């Protein structure tokens, strides 16, 4: 009997030892996870960790007595119950923090899948990679580009495409595509997002069916190895003023795991000062005509075109032009916005007019009616995406996007239940990518805490003071050197640009704020908040553009050229101009030497009305140059011979087409 009691005692002792070991491991797991929450309630965290360590020591000490001494059964049971409850609490705390920390860490996608396509025209006889022989293949010359160079080089090496093909280097995808359409190029390597990149340009709407993919290759790569932006601000603290660029992704995917190219339609640059809770919000127009940082010579082009060359190209383009460091970026896709709005229970917006747009899956149309209402995810996407139905187009859409952001912020401030918080966390973790580190994201807790504290004291929901910035500019039809066609561009007003830069630097504490000493108002006039960058300004700005001289007499051409300060020379002795060596709407500051005009050698009948209308059009579209910021990046198009009657629209690469092509 004594032997049996001894065996039972030994078995119980082993049970207690195993239970204590599991409990201590659970406690260490909880302590480690709590320790990871750097910057969040530091004092409270250390107190909790200290309490857990103290309980661990008590359990360890008491377990020795339970095993060695003959304690009452009730005390043994109480010890075991306490130990199990404590173990479960530690496990629960550790698991919850592990899950939350993991989802937050997932916001910064460490690895990204890049995909490159080898593309030919649909009419090409090549249907597989082995058919690519005796061809000229285009490739980006940027050796840091995963989709434009690194992956294509692997495809070239694997399939020995160097053996019997010519590999031609290009500075950009647009020039490549133009040459592919013209037949100067047989195949090209391009990002797998090329259809969405080019389908918005007139003449390339059907690029998806007019081209075909011969082969594709995907590769999972460490994002930091392909982006200097990823590590640029890793040591910066959120407690200091910072900038963040929000970029929209035109993607219907549920999870943002592959390399997602920002389509340029949503570019919102925010400066935020955590000390003052002041922010500036600047929606950058997609057609802004600015120097593209990653192109050789940094020639001006639509800012939306920088998106095709990666986050670094887009961010550096904005950074260089607006003279401001961009600390962080965040990209979110369509599905992510829809789910985020639904997770917070919708956003409150006053819709001004009926709007309709495709849903997030491109599967059907969603419409919203005017009036104050709570929009669900799909409806909020309509409000944020639609621009074609708005009177002020892209600028109206920018205002709507800012409204959605502020409505989301106001809604998130009211969230109190854990399940809603988890839904939001899941959504942003799957649908967002950023270069913010986990530690930096966690430090937003203190900013949010400060906002909530001030909102309860002041009874004001708009604790964050947001200053809206607006870039004024001039719309011009400018000949695109790469696309070899005329596109509509938005040329920023330099005074507006300087005011925007100044406002952002003031908010970041880099410049002192100029105090307004005089202020006047009338009780009869409603007060309107100033929008920095709106002006008015003395000069609208813009570039002097080359007129279309075709159809002019020699005297008319000389007169028009002299008025604009353009040197011209003539070929032929008489008649009317039938061709010019530089295309119409080319920037005059990019022209080298004189413009050569070829005369017909015989008189052509040109009606006075047509002639007058033509002169009016030329004068309207040629604005005065305010500042030459461009580089000489002229492509020699040899002798361009535009005919008096423009060629049909079906030939998108004909440089002789004098009609302007507008990018949708």
C-alpha cells in the first residue's frame, strides 16, 4: 500500500513538473510578445512583464512544496487550477499579440513576386519562345528593374535568345511599344501590367488583343534588394513630422502580393506633424507634366507614366519635382478600399450628383445617387474612382478621394469593439503594401491616443487640422517624344508649385510660418477656407509649341514663326507648306536649329475661313514659356511629312498625324 502511495506521489510529482514547465513556457511566450509591442504604453508593458515574472517565480517556488510536502488535497487542487488558468491567460495574450503583430508586419511585404512578359504583335507568326529567331527584341537598359531587365535576362539566357536575335536596349516601355507597332521591333520584354499601362492611350485601347504573350516568368524577390526607398527611412521616428505618399492600385486581386504598379490615378501626398496634429493633403494630378527621374536626362512627361517603372521611380519623381523628402508610402488596391469601408460600417459622404462606375471586380456597374448618405465599400469606390462624369474631371475625383480618406479617419476613431478592429487589420494586411516598419506602425498608437485624448477634451471630431493643397496649371496638347503622338498634359504653374512646397515644408517644421497680420471679412460673404496653390497668379504658364505650318504660304509661315521667335528655312521656291521636319505641337525649347518647311512648288487652294481658323487654333494652343526646366531629349524623326489631310486614327504610331491624341 505504501509502495502504491509512493508511486502515486511520483506520478503526481511528474505531472506537476510538466504542468509548471508548460506554464513557464506560456508565460515566456506572452512576455516575449508583450516585449515586441515597442512604443506602446512602455511603463504598463514593463509592469505587466514584471508581474508575470513574479507569478512565474511564485509558481516555481510553490511547485516544489506541492511535490515534496504532504499538502492537503484541496491546496493541491487550487494550485493546479490556478496554474492552468494562468497558463491559458498567458497563451491567450501571447496568441492574440502574435496574430496582431503578424498582421501588422504583413503590411510591409518583405517579398514581392515580379512577372515579366515577352510580347509580340498578334499577327506575328511566333507563338512560342522557340519561334523567336532572327528577330529584334526590346529590353529596358535599367539593370535594377526586375521586370524590365533582371527577369528578361534570365529568359534570354535560358532560351539562348542571344544566339540568333538582336537584343536592343530602350530607356522606356513606351518607345518600345511604338517600335513594336511600327514593325521596327519584333518582340519586347515588359511588365505583366502592360495592358493597364497602355490601354488608356488613344490608339492603344486594344493593346491586349493586338499583342500576344509568348512566354512569362515570375520570380519572388526580396523587395529591399530592388528598392532604395525600402530602407531609406527605416530609422525615422513617427514622433517627428513625416511625409507619406498614398498610391492607388488598379487591381481586382484580393491579396496584394505580386508587384503592384500604381496607376497614377490616385497619388496623394500627405505631410503630418504629430506634435501639432496639423496635416497637408495634396492630390497630384495624373497628367502633371514633370521630369521623370528614372528616365535618361529626366525629360518631362505625364507623372502617371512613372508608375510603370516601380515605386522608386514614382517616389523620386515626386520628391525631385516638389523638393521634399518622402519618408513613407502606402499602396492599396480596389478590393482593399471596398473591404476597409465595409469593415468600418461605411463612410458618411454628401454626394453631389449621380455617379456610376464598374465595381471592384469589373463585373458590373454600381451607381450612387446624390444626397447625404452612408456609402458601403462598392459605393465609396464609385465616388473615389469616377472622373468622367464630373465637370472638373480628375480634380473633382481628387477632392472625392480626400473626402473618403477623411470620412474613413473619422469612422475609425469611433471603433471600440475588437472584432471590427480585427476586420480592419485583416483587410489592410492583405490589401496594402508599405515601407513602414512594424515598429513605426506600432508608434501610430501614441498618435491615435493623443488624437482621442484631444477630441474628448475639445468635443471636436476634427482634431486633425487638414490643409488642402491644389496645383494650378495649364492644359496643353504637347507632342510626346516617346509615344510619337500629341497627348494632353497638365503643365504646373510654377508659382502654385512654390506655394505648395512652402506649405508642406512649414508643416514639417523645415520653414518658419509667416504670420498673417491683416485680415478682413464681410458678414455678408461666407468664409471660405483658403486652398493653397489655387492662386490667383499673374501668369498661367505653359510652353511655346510648334504650330502646324502645313497649308500656309511662305509669307504666312514666316510671319507666324517670327511672332513665336522660331527660326525657319524653306525647301522649294513657291507654293504652300506641305511638310515640316519637326512635328506640330513639339516644344519649341526642344528644337535644335531651325525648322525646315517644304513648299509644294505650286499653289494650293486654301479658303480664307479655314486659314483664319487654323491661325486662331495655333495662337490658342501656344502659350508663353515661364521657365525652361526640360532637358534636350529630342528624338530624330528624320523628315516627317504630314499630309494636309490627317491619316486615319488606326495608325497610332504615325508621326505625321497632326491631330492631337488624348490619353483617357
